[in-house]
């Protein structure tokens, strides 16, 4: 009898978890790319930048900086053209993080372990992607 009660409790617990998983609201957006990014032949520095970007930024900003719906914006976007977001703003973003202001994805935390030279290479990568996509 006790065994049966134990099993019933367990079954109720499992059922509760399943219901919770199924009814939990999904975060807005589904992680799909937000921009159609044309990828050009990259310079040596931009190729290094791509490796660094893939390691430290792409989890949020997506492959080829195309953004991810619900996670983080595309950096290949007119908002991030050099005259609006200078190279310095990229260095500051990585060092200090970014308070959400252009989008509603929340704040970007500072990114640890990415040095100045790394950011310079990442910027080269982003700028080459931007130029290939008509953002100058
Ligand atoms: C944890 C997720 C996350 C990671 C990792 C991340 N970012 Fe971001 N980033 C964001 C979000 C979200 C925003 C948009 C903030 C807003 O609303 O303007 C953003 C904004 C930016 C901006 C715009 C800054 C500004 O002044 O508006 C730059 C540049 C940037 N990210 C570069 C990078 C680079 C380079 C890396 C990797 C070294 C990186 N991000 C890693 C989430 C992330």
C-alpha cells in the first residue's frame, strides 16, 4: 500500500513537471537569424576576427552577426554603421557591457577574456560584413 502511494506521488510529480514544461511561456522570438547576411571573402584580420567572434559573440549575435530573434541584435544592421557605432563603441561594449537601449533583448554583459587586439580583429570582421551588405 505504501509503495503504491509512493508511486502515485512520483507519477503526480512527473506529470506536474511535464505540464510545466509544456505550458511554460517560451521567450519571445525563436532564435532565427534577423538579417540576410552576404558573406564576402574576408581579409586575414577579419578571418581571425571571425574565429574570435564565433567563440565569444555568436552565441548571442548569431552566425555572421545576423542576430537571433529574441536573443541579440544583428550587428550587420544600419544601426551599427560606423558613423553611428564607432569602433570605440565596440571596445566599450565588450569591456563594460551594454545597457539595453536599441532593442528589447535585455542588457549585454561584459565579455571576459577578449582583449583589445581581439576586439580590433572582431571589428574588422564586422565592418567587412557590413560593407558587403551595403552598410558603409
Ligand atoms: C549574452 C549575449 C551577448 C553576448 C555574448 C554579446 N552580446 Fe553584444 N549585445 C547583446 C545585446 C542584447 C545587445 C543590444 C543592446 C541594446 O538593446 O542596444 C548587444 C549590443 C552590442 C553592441 C552595440 C553597442 C552599443 O553601443 O549599442 C555591440 C558593438 C556588441 N553588442 C558587440 C558584441 C561583441 C563584439 C561581442 C563578443 C565579444 C558581443 N557583443 C557579445 C548581447 C550580447
